[in-house]
């Protein structure tokens, strides 16, 4: 049943043809059980592995989304630069979704969050953390589909209450995990109170969400080649998401004695990586986690990123030889007359996801049925 007819039949009214309604209709229309359930199973598997690790390491007061994101290894949708998994799956858990509702609810949460993040774009991310803003709407839609509430009003409420400063990323603070918890709590509340009226033209209104926070409504509801769930990437390496492709290319140089090489090592990266991860001389473990140069140097030397200290003298010496340059559409490493590049980080196979699970949750058997 189309969303407009569904809402009218369940709630006894039909809304105007707003952009929000069209966005929800488009998202629901892209749901294909044969494809979406498989992609969602992989995403849920990765979330549970990250959540198990977070349960051991994070403060007890953090909620499930914050715990799953605590180790900074939760999934990422690169086109919109949002981390939706911890938010969507924690919301579904707290809403009590059974399998009959779970997969469509998860698909809708990812699809709305990713499409909204794409529409918001870099102009929004200059001041706002899109995982928090788009993620709050994703949580509201996920919860609405889990409990059978009106998703249009839930999303409209969420557009009105969403927020989150980008400073948590620019200053590398833990507020980023609170953003995920806040998105879940707000989204659940928006779905619980979806019977209340809401500004359903919040997307296109000249004083609405996108007008106020940046973005372009024209990017919202057009056709896309794949769903957001199909595009989601899972992080393999113990370093910032911005560095995953750089570690992949550095791994290609494993057979080279880098310490015997002389001269500059050229590392070309996208602008976002250069701006947020271009830390040539990290002084703390947190800065080392974010530093692209540290990740590449440690990988070239065969170090384990999960335990490589920031003051490792060999790593520090190699970091100093890396010249990082932004503005590249790909990640490219040039060393010893050889060049290797990646458009983005390597995809994780099912076996890779299982290996990640065993690393993060060695005392828990992985639910392999989710990958079937």
C-alpha cells in the first residue's frame, strides 16, 4: 500500500503532497525484501559486534547507540557522510520491533537518514553534525514503522527538534556518541507522539529545516541506483573512518622495506580527510586515532593499529616523511616509484564481518544466521 493511502486509512486523514511525504513514498518504494533484508542483516551483524565491544568499554550511562559508536567502528554511509547504523538498530531494539516489522523499519530509517544527509550536503556539515540531524529523523521514521505510528508526523516532529554541533567532530570529542543517543531518544519520542499535529512542510518551507541549516531540497527525492543500506560501508581498521582507504592502500606496500627508502612519501586524499584527519604530529592517543599520517605510517611498518602507541619512534620518523595533500577524488599513496590508489575503502565480505566480530566480541558466538 502506498504511504499516502496507508496513512489515510490508519489515521483517518490524508496530508497535502509535501516533500516529506514524497520522500517517504520514494523510500518505501525502494524496499525490496530480496535485497534489503540481506543488506540489513549484514548491517545489524556489524552493529551488534560494535555494541558488544562498547558494552565492555563505554560508561554505563551511555545508551545502546552511544555504546555501539563508542569504539568509532560503527558503519558509515559515505555519500551522505552519516553514521546511521547505531541509531537505526538501537531505535528498533528499544521500540521492540519483531522480525515482521524490523527489516522494513530499518530500511526506512537508513533510506531517510541517508537521503536527507545527501540533501543537506557540505553546506550543512560546516556547522552541523549530519549524523545527529539526519539521524534524529531516521530514528523517528524507524520507530514509527516499528510501532505502527504515522511516519510523516513523526518525521516532521523530528525535523523540528533535530540538532547537533559539528564541533564534536572538529575538536575530536566524545559528544559524537551522545549525539547518537540523543537522536534515538528524540526519534522514539517523536514516534510516540505522532498523533499530535506537526509542520509537515518542514523540508520545503522557506523558514523550514533545510532553509535554516543548509542544503538543497532538489537533492532529496530523485532516483538513486542503490538503496542506502546497499551503499553502507563497514569499518575494518582501528582508526578513523576517514583513514580506512589510506590503510588499505598502505597495506599494498607490505613487501617494501619502507625504512630503507628515502625521500618523501606522497599521500593524496579527499578534502574531508585532509581537513579532519590530516594530523601530522599527533600528541595523544585520540589524535593518533584520527591521524591519517599515523595510520599510514603504522601500517607501512606492520604495526597493529589497535595498540600502536603515538610515541613509537619508528612510526614518528616515518610520519614526518609523509606529505599529505588534499583535493584528490581518490586516496593515493606514492612510495618508492610505486603508486596505489582506492576510490574508497575495500568492502567487507561476510568472512571479514565475522573476523571483525571475533576481534571485537571474542567471548560471544557470532549470529551467523544474520549473514545467511
